[in-house]
C-alpha cells in the first residue's frame, strides 16, 4: 500500500472518529451535525478550494521553483530518517504558524485574510477548513516548499502526505466540538479546550491561543487563555458566543472579496437571488430546529457554568 493510500484511510477514519465523539461528548451542547455554514465549509472550502489550491501550490508554485533552482536531483536533507524529517518540518512550521497567526490578529490588513476562518459561528471538526484563499496559498506554500526543495522527489513523496495528514488530523481535533479534558497536557498539546476559546466572540480572547499543534508557544510567549487551568480565572468556563463581532458575508465568493473590498453585507444579502442562494437549505434545517425547541423548551444558556 502506498503512503498516500494509508494516509487517506487514516484521514477518513479520523474524521469519522471526530464526528462520533462530537455526538457522544459535545463541547457546545445541542449543536446540529449540519450546523450553520456546514455546507459552505464542506463543498466550497474542503472540496472545491482544496482541490484547486493543491494544484496551484504544488504544480504551479513549488515545482517551478524547484526547477528554477535546479534542485530536482539534489535532496539536501534526503539522508535524514523519515521520522526526523517529519519532526523537523512539524516543529519549524508550527513555530512559523504561531507567529504568522499572531501577526494576523495584530495587524489590521493581514487580519482580513484570517477573518473568514473566524466567521464560523458554530465550531466543529469541519470548521478549520474555512480559510481565505490567499491565507491558504501563503501558508501552504511556506509549509510545503521547504519539504519539496530540500528533499529529492521520492523522499518528498513520503513526507508530504504524512505532514498533510498530521495537519488534517490536528486541524479536525482542535476545532472539534468535543468536550475534552486533557488537563496539564494543555500546556504541551493543543486541543479544542484552547482553540474553541480562540474562536469565541469574547473580547478578552481576541489576542490569545494562537497555537496550532503545540500549545507551549502560547504559554512561552504569554498568549495563553484557558479558564479552569491555573492561573486563569474567568466568569465562564466555556465561550458563550462564537464568530466575529461584526457583519460578515455568508457566501464563499463574497467572503473572499470582502478581504479586499468592504461592502454592506446586509444590503448584499437582501438581493433576492443572493438570499435565495444563502437560504436554500432552510427547508431542510427548519424542521430540526423545531424539534429541538419542542423537545427541550427554551433554555436560557446551557453553557453558563459559573
Ligand atoms: Zn485566529
Ligand atoms: Zn481555528
């Protein structure tokens, strides 16, 4: 079996595992499987955008760069064992992504490439896939170019799918709506406990929890926020609201344009055709909503823990 086949099997098994745990131990209780924006994230971001960006990044950016520098048969780091290469690229890229992510939150212009990711109002295993097209091009080029440029094609063909699998698995984990309690592991390994907070619409957390895989960057560089773990005290143990504190388009192309051109979201979404497109799934979702209301009655807020 090829590395790609094995990583693909693990990828789908992990996605299934996340979905199952979300049903059994939900972090935010009562979240529907087809939550708000699920189809957008699945069809547009996970399938269509991923497919085209993979071709663009690997075939039209990284491959020509390798040819330009005459590195096809070089493989400067190819003599390293695979596990050491995976660790090296995992660690170095994670350090980079912490700082780039932090810059995105601190710089108003670059924030516009990241706000799409924060527009998810119900965060689940699929939510991490929502990222602006340019954000993915920048981050994945920086992530995969060193692997392909420093390794010969055969070794790169092993390391790339392993690295991509780790990204996908970890991405699903940190965004998952799973009520994990990993205790002191939260100082080392990032998970939903800290990343769900990162997606919350609480001002106190707007500049916290930038880590992706290793949580220790946040603890080392003083940007960690996790009520329930020392030294944090906060009125809530879980976020009360998620997403952006301002209007943001709900449609794929509008989201990508919004980074460069601000427009009146409410006005745009009141155009009959746009409204029809955005609300096409309403007839499917409404009956579920009704069921939930009649079953549990109007509950004030199940998440208020303190
Ligand atoms: Zn962020
Ligand atoms: Zn995220």
